[in-house]
C-alpha cells in the first residue's frame, strides 16, 4: 500500500506540453513513478469530455 502519493505538473514552453508525474512511496522505502506527456490537443479533448460527463448527470 502506498504511504504517500505525489502529483506534479511541469510546463515545457518549447514543446508546448505538460509533463504529469505521479509518484508513490511504499512503506518499505521503494516507490514507483509514472510520467505522461500531455499535449495541448489532448488536454482540450480531455476537458471537453469531462465537461460532457458533468452535464449528463
């Protein structure tokens, strides 16, 4: 079970995209980190899709 979950966003202005990093530290001292590059196009599609979900309820 993860003891600590950390979420970070960094903006790369040269490439015009976001780096999403999600890391979790385990009780035994180990951990795992996931990294995702999010483009402006993906972010716009994602926001529109979540807005549709919000309106359907």
